[in-house]
C-alpha cells in the first residue's frame, strides 16, 4: 500500500498498456500450445521436443506458466513485443503472482498421452512395450511441377519434410526423412482404404478446394501441416496401420511415392464405359463374369460399371423385394454394438455442444473479472491521486488488492479454459472416430452386398442352365449350340462360384476386422475417456483451489471490515 | 443493533443528556417483511419498519409502522430540504420496468437498500434529531398519508427536479472547469477540486458497478451451462453403461450440483457486492445534490449582497434629497441586510457541514467498500472451495471405476 505514491507516474504510462494487454489477451491461449514457433522461454520447443518420451511432463503445455512468472498481465505467447514494455512498472503496481508453477505441472499427468499434443505420438502404446514410431511434419517448401504443366512455369505445389524415428524392424534404419506432397497423402489414404477394409482407418485431412493463391498463404500451409502431422501420428498409433507396407513406403521410400496412384475419375469412367457395352451385349459370356480377383475390392466408381449396376440392383431387391436375400447380417452382437455406438455418437454430440457453451461461459466470466479488476485499478489510481483524506488511501489500498486478485482470477480462468478445451477435445476426436467406424461398417455392407449379388447371379445362372437342360432333353441328340451354351453357362457358374467363395471369405475377413477393431476401440475409448474425465476434474479442482487461495488472502486482509458495521 | 459513532470527526454529540442511570442513547431501525398490497396497476409493496429506541422524543421503546416506497421518498425530500449541506443517504431508484417490480430479487434488494437508508439516517448525529424522521418512524398511516400529500409547493422536490438541479450544477461546474468563468460561482480552489473529484468519481464507480453487475450475470450463465453440461453428460452415461457410464453419471451429477452453488453465489454477489457499489454511485449523486444546494445558497448570498449595495446607493441618494421615501427605503435596506446576513449564515452553515460531511463520507465509504470487498472475496473463496471440494471428491470414485 505504501508503494502507491512512488509509482503513480509509472502507473499513468502503463495504464493503457495494461488495458490493451489484458483485454487483447483472450485469443492467444486458445491455440492450445500448438504453435511451436512462439514458445521461446525455457525447455525444448517445436521440433526439438520430438525426442521426449511421450509421457514426460515437459511437453510444451508446461511452458505456459514459466513465461508468466514475471507478470500476471503479460500474455504468455504471442505478445512477445509487449513483453518488453515496462515490466518493472507492472511489477511495482501489481505484485508478481506466487503461482508461477510447479502446481501447474502437478495437474493432469496424462498430458503426454494426447494424440494431438506436441511431443506425443501414441496413445495405445502401453501394450507394445518399447516399440516406437514417431513422425513429424515440418518445413513446407514450394516446388515447381515441371512435367504435366499445361501452363508454362505454372503449377507449383508444396512439399513437406516427413521425418520418422522408429525402432520397428520392417523399417531400414531408425531415423530418416522424405519429402511428400499432399497428393501423396491422398494416395496413401486410398491405398490403405483398399487394403484394410473393415478397419477403423483414421481419416485423412480434407482436400481443400481453394484457389492457388490461398494455397500459398502461410496460414493455410501451416494448418495443412498440422493436419498432416496429426493424421500421420494417428496412423502411427494404430496397431495395424503402423505395420502396413503402404505406410512404410510413404515414410521411407525416397523419391517418388511407390504406391499405385488412384486413377482420376475421367480415365476410370472411360475404362468402365469401354467395358460396359461388351458386357451388356454379351459378346463373350465369360467376360460377363466378375473377375474373381476383383471381388476382394469394392466396386470402384467408373471401372466396374456393370458390377455397380448389379450390386445396386441387388441392394434394391434387398430393400424392396419380397424375398429375403440368402445371406443377411446375422451377427446380433454386431447389431447391438452398432446401435450402441450410434447412441454414443448422438449423446457425445450433445455433450460436445454443451461443453462448448461451458467453455464460453468460463471464458466470459474470466473476461468480466478482468474488466472489473481493470475498473478497480483505474478507481484506485484516481483515489490515490486525488486523495485528500486518509480513508481514501486506505480504500485505494483495499481496492488495489481486490483489483489484483480479480485480474489474477481472470487469468486463471483463461488458463483453466485452455486446459478444459484440451480435455474435452477428446470428445470431438471420438466424434471424428465415429466417421472411420462408419466407413468400416460400409466396407462390411459392401462386401455383404457383393456376396448377395454373386449368390443371385449363381441362382440365376443355375435356373437358366436348368431351363436349357430341360429343353434339350426333349429332343434326342440335342441342339449343338444349346449344348455349347449350357457348357458356357456351367463354366461361368464355376467362375462365379469361385468368385462367390472369395467374396464370402472377404466378407468374413472384414467381419473379423470389424470385431477386432471394435474391441480395440472399446478399450481405447474406455482408457481415453477415463483419462479425459479425470483430467477435466483435476483441472477444475486445481484451478478452483488456486482461485480460492487468491480470494482467501483478500478476505483475510479485509476481515477487519467484517467486524465493524454501520448497518446490518 | 447498537449504533456506534465511527466518524473520525468524533461523536457529534447527542442532544439528549446522558443521565448516569440510563443506558447510552440508541436508535435502531429495521425495514422488514415486504408484502404485496393491492392489485393490478395500483399494486405496491409495503414494508414493516421497526424502531427500537430510548430517545426521549420517541413514544416508547418499540414501535412498528407500515410504510411504502413513496413514504421513504418523502422522508428523503424533507431531509434534503431541511439539512442542506449534509449528504443525505441515497435512496434506491424507483423502478420503472413493470416486469421486475415484483420479482423476489428486486424486492429483497430494495428492502435492503431502504433498511440501509433509514439506518444511516438514524446513525447520523444531526439527521437522527429530525422531526420528520420521528414522523416517519412513528406516525400512523393516516397521518403519514396526510403529510405526504401536503408536501406541495416550495417543499416538494420531485426526483426530476433534483435531476434538473444536478444538470444545472453539472453544467456550471463544467463551465468553471472549462474556464468559462461566471461571476456567481465560488472561487475556492479546494472546493473546485472537490467538485471535480465528485464528478469524476461518479464515472469511475459507475463503471466498476457496471462490471460488477455483469459479473453477477456471468455467474448465472456459468451456472446454467454447468447444469446443461451435467445433464448432457448424464445422458451420455446412461447410454454408455458399465463403469464408464457410471463415471459419466457421477460427473454429470456433480456438475449439476455446482450449478446450484453458482446461482447462490450470483445472488450473494448481487446483494453484497454489486448493491454496495450501486449505493456508492447513488451516494455520489446525492453529494452532487448538495453541491447544487451550496451553489444556490452562494448565488443567493451574492445576489443579496448586490441588492444591498444597490439599495445602499439608493438610500444615500434619497438621504441627500431628503425624500419622504427615505424611511421606507431605510426599512427595506435593514430588511435586506438581515436577509443578507441570513443568506450568508445559511451559506456558511452549508460550507461547514459539507466539510464535516466529506470527512464522514470518505470514512464511511472506506468502511462500506471494505465490507463489500470482504464479502466479495469471501464469496468467491467459498465458491472456489466448493468447486474444488466437489471435484476432488469425485476423483477416488473415478479411479476405482477406471480399473473395474
């Protein structure tokens, strides 16, 4: 209190700064520490932190408090410019908080397990012991596409440096890098979808339909970089995907990505269109049969128009036809689980919305506390400057106390919110995971449809054969062309039967994959959600305790007023 | 409740002599039991005013009367008229928004403010002697109503009149501040400083009060979203089942419980922090009224001084001419001089009282705000502790569920 008079001059100069600092502070902490370049104090930052064990406590989130210990009002990250304006005058007016801290680190020991956290990669690694596969995406560079450019000198694209650290045996080496562009990621994702039907495959980042000018903007590139990193890390965390040949090739093969490109739509349509007339007019009956190898793949848009038509017809029969198809989804357990997941999805969505409101409410209350503190600061300054009586000085001192505490509490709310967002983000992630589950279920349905279609085919073929045989037997010696036709049909039937068997095997395989993945998901969900709940609760409790401490101090210091009273 | 003189100007001295046998004199008032009276547009709230005293001027040790808001306004106006120079304690505003007129919260807030109002009057060493106060505290309702309706003419000051005075004062002060000197204003630099202080103070306190009010709202909003969040999580728990489902349900329940605590704290904050700040603003506005009165008194004094001077010149002229009007003129002159003295006396009283009052005001405000800060901090600490306890108590359950 006695320091008031000495610092009045500095107060005046710093008041405006205080206002702008406090009031502009709100958006910087919501980045959740995903901005490695802005961390400049202490500890490992950005790429350097990749070497830390995922469960170490020194992930960048701890950095938030250390930059703070000079001053409760200076923001922790982005306002590095304002950090150097008169820190001493702030310190003199508002005492440095005693909460720089260690207490921060004691919250939430699960911090390292975040999928989207910086230094962490795998959330499901406990079972794999000391295997690790860490990936980082950095250093976006603009490159020119010298071939294939219709516009001379045009067509530039961005490549990213993909660095991997691993001790998995199938990789040659423990640390290596390649450069890849977004198109390569699309290819990787498509190939994985083909090879791993039935699995819950993480969704790749969206292609963005934006103009080339936007493509080159730093913000867009940075967003994409983060999204790519998140995606690759999810793949690396998946127990099956991480061992895939496709991922290995992507991460390690130098030069051009050695995976078959997804052919563009136009050429696919062309292929399909060429095949279709032959198939329709039955130039060769045999060629109307489905290629047995193809049944392991879903009907690809364009290339197998005939197959698509057939499967479409089958699905219509399934839905609208009178008879039940020969093979149906019988697995009750599967259906139950599916329903349960749908319920889960619906309720999680609701929780996610309410969580957003909660975060907003926390943010608002923090902001208002800050503004209240600031108003009291102004009032304090006014009273001390204009003081003509002693009670004013006393009042000013009390007010300063309250103002400081309100500002501290305001900052605590902001930090609490950043953490809350991080925890409740888990929910958002699982909502995303639901999409991958739906894809896996789609694989299953498609495979079943293929089986059903083939079974229909077989049944049609056998009816035709029966009819032809019945006709032929009436005439002795038979019709040579008819006999030949019967032979052809029988051959087709054999091929089709073969295809059907493969399709059934594929279907069973996918079913098995679904089941395994569901179990894995349940287990992970169980662990992740408990982690989320616990983290949320610990945070709320921790910050509440800090706030209680701040206010208890003020209550104690003003307890003298509680005893005297001029009014009831 | 015993009234104590905590003013640093020392006990202003009670008029009643203290006899060695009796207790120290006290006057204790409380405003309680708001009740809705009447119907429709005519409906209003009545309050029970309980007076306990040993002042000789009062009838008996205890008296209970029924009063309504307009009665308080009457008292305020009378005191303002009679005790110029004293900062009359502020009244809560008349509520013009129909919707809230009978909300429980509004009624409680008003009751509290009215209680504070009367108590401050009863504790003020001069105001407590007021006859109007006695009437207010003791008269039966008919007498009270008669007194209220008689309050016409020169004594009747509607709030709108006061506002006009405030505005006049404000413009006059600004004129002075801006350097547009008007000859009829005091040129007392300390007083100028005080006036500027008062006007700026109002702005600052009003801003703080605005944010305090918003803070109350924020508490309510946070409470609401905790309730919604808790509910949604409980639903999620219900469809999840097993250990995880139970965990969700417990968390949801805690969240809903905390929502209730937040609403409680919002109310506490409103009554014990926001209201005192609002009261502070009103008090400052009341001071502005006194400033206006002082300006009036000064102007009157100056005008009379002018008139006296002119009259004197006139008189001398008449003396020289040996006119028969001289005697009348002398009379008038003497009257004017008496008026002038009276005006000067009135003005000087106001100045003296104001000087005492400003000291008392500063001290009282420090006490009031100190208490408000204390309640604020206590409430926030209590809330934070409740939140921490609630969440902490959930942890062991969560731990045991996560391994089951």
